[in-house]
C-alpha cells in the first residue's frame, strides 16, 4: 500500500488490514486515540507512530503482535 493522507481520527477499519506488514503514521495531521482494532494487525513487522495530536491511547496491543520487529 502506498501513502495515505489522513487527517482527524484514525479509522478503526485500518485494523481490518490483517496482512499489513508496515504502518508508519507521522507528521500526518492524525489526531485522537489509536483504535483497539489495531490489535488485529498480527502480521505487522514495522510500526511507527509519532506526532499524534490529542491521543491518549494505550499501546498494550503491541505485546500480542509477535511479528513486530521495528517499533
């Protein structure tokens, strides 16, 4: 998947992309909490989240993603 230009809250439907291997969210204008559906991203290898505005999300979901190698 290429670059998506998102603004506002992260869509919970991103958690349905179960074959996603890389997710980079930075300097994007995204705000709010990380959806709980991100726990479904079991094949994720790389996760980078920075510059979230007004987010107070827990990242506890990442402990169940065994394929995650870059955080």
